[in-house]
């Protein structure tokens, strides 16, 4: 069963609905210790990086232990950003640090200023094969809504560009994450969730 972590910053209802659509069983653990019975863990998130303060202490330890035990972990939106070392949005809040680098706000070339946040559909590029993005074609459109983004790193499984390139998806061993919202990205989003769920 999939544990959907509620730390007060997630769009849990739509994630639950998307997981139900692919046949996955999901529950929201009341305390960190319940993660021990999960087959996989999802850390969702919308809004400000400061909300990840709710993932300190026992929750941070329980999620770290789940990863060490080999359980698949999926971060969504702010959940992806939390897996990095931190974000310029809340410089005093530490991320989990699974992936190197810090999240940044968007910058644009002179005369090409665009609106922030980045909201709407945008296309993906695939720099390398990955289990998470299996069956997703180059140029597939997915739904974003965010003001900060993660850098492109060796573990990047998909990129997007909005003024600058950024990590749209990352994957290393049993830890994966997406900056976009798969639960709002139609058939492609469900396929990505299904790819992750199969590892559980």
C-alpha cells in the first residue's frame, strides 16, 4: 500500500484520485512510524518551500529509513524540490539532500521576460532513459505550476525549459520525483504514476 504523506502542503485529493485510477491502494499515515508498513511513499506538495518544515524530525527520519530500506519514494512539485539540498524560496529550510543542488527562481534573457509562476502545459525532453519516464515520448506535454525549480543534474530524467532549463523529473535508484503534477497531466501523468507504482 502507498503512503501519501500529509504535511499540510499537498494536493492530496487529486493525487489519491489519480492513484485510484491506476488501481493503486493508498492511505495517509497519521504518524511517521506507519511508513514502515508502506510499499512505497509519496511526498506531494504545492505552494511555498517553507511548508516542508513539516517534514523535519520524525517524518524526515522515517522517510530516510524508508529510502534506506529500498522502498520507492516519489516527490511531486514541492516534494521534488524538498529532495534537493534546499531552495532560495526559504533559504533557512534544509531539503532532504538526496539530490545535489538548490532550487532557484526563474530568470529570463533580456527582453524575454515571462510570467512567474510558470503555470500551464509545457513539453518534456528526455536526456536519458529512465524507468519513471518509460513510454513517455519526447515532447510530451505535462502540467506545471511553480515559481522555483531544480537544476539539471546527472540524475535528471526529464527536462523542461522556461527561460532556463530545469529538472522536470529526477530518478536515482528507488528515489524519483517530478516537478509537474502527474495527477493533472492526463494519460501521460497516469502512465508516469503507473511506472512508479510498478516498482512498489
